[in-house]
C-alpha cells in the first residue's frame, strides 16, 4: 500500500516532530495541550475511537510495521512520521508499544444545557487531580450507562494522554464538558429537573440502597477529589447526601471505584447493549 504523506525520520530533534517530542506528562500538559489546542491519542484502539467520534488528526507517529493496519484511519494530507523503535523512544521519552501516536485537534467544548437534553443519569467530577482516576471513571461511566459526565473547572483534563489511555478511548464515547461556574452549576442541573446527590460521609447521609429503592427519574451524582472529597459548599448545595454502604472498617473508596459502584446501582434498567 502506498502512503504519499509518510515521512521517514531518523533525527529525534526534527522540528516537524514538535507535537510528539519528549512527551513526558508535565511537558504534554503544560506545552502541548492548552497552548496548541491539541491532545495526544496513544494506541491504535484509542486513535480509532477518537477518529470515529469525529476528532481530526493533525499528524501521526509510528513504527513502520503499523502503517498497513492504521491505513484506514489516516486521512489524505495528514503527515505520518515513521521511525524505528529506538528513535521513537528518543522522540517521545517512553517505549511506544501500542502501535502509534496521533496529535489530535481538540474539539470545542459543548454547552452543558445541550448535553443535558434527554439525559437521565449524570456524573459530576469535582476537582479530581489524578488523570488515571479520570480515565477510569470515564470507562466506568461508559460501561454503566451514564449519559453525561461534567467536570468542574479545576478537574484534571479528560483529554490528557494518561486519562485517554486509561479510559481505553471511552472518553470519546460518553458526552462530557466542563460545568462552570461551580458549585453554582448545581442550580443548572436542578433547573433541568435533576435531583443532585453528593456522595459524601455526612451525619445526614442516606444509604445508596435507600436511593436506589426509590430512584429519581433524573439523577446527577457528584463525587469529589481524592483525599478531601467534596467541598462543603458543594455538599450544602446538593439535594441530598449519599453514602456507599461498606464493611470491614472501610469508609471510602477510590473515586473511580465509587463512580462505578454508584453508576451501577443507579443505572436505568434496560440500558445494556
């Protein structure tokens, strides 16, 4: 198969590789993503899901052996930089073992009101720090029928390379956007008919079992940052506070695990694919 836009490179310092050069997490976050409106999709699976979601690639980077298998997702006119494994590692700063990287254009964020139309189950993530948790939470939401995920302004970036990778590309599957301002955005959810439930350990918390016994038609579950959990102002603004029943002397779960438990328990029946 012929690839007219393939460029073979052997110099890691080649200026054309600026989108991919030394992709440590800190460099990627501070230089590539906000400044250039790009994110990096890593692995053939993630790239395929991004393209299927309508995201536009700006360039690709891969080893020669991946060209044929990736041919169907490479649009005409988009450069494909090809290098041998040692050069790839020098370029990116890590061993590229999942096939390929793609520098993707970031799509514009959608309006909260647009995403809430027709939604019945929403997850709000407040100020999550760890991108691994963001990715794992997105994967759980995709698997368990969550209609929309909303991120507060200070929440970690769901298009950060690690978050995308951990989500296995489901970040492109579940509609999401930023909800800003927050926690004033609770009023936006309530105005759209949602019961807003904070997952927190409070004296007046109700059991998740009780919520599931009489679930609201439209429910927004709000979960907070690792360690400290939700802000007091957020808890105060929600309609109710919910706790996950636990045993063994454990009183909390990793936030991504809590998302999975709460999303499964409150899922709308009949949502299985």
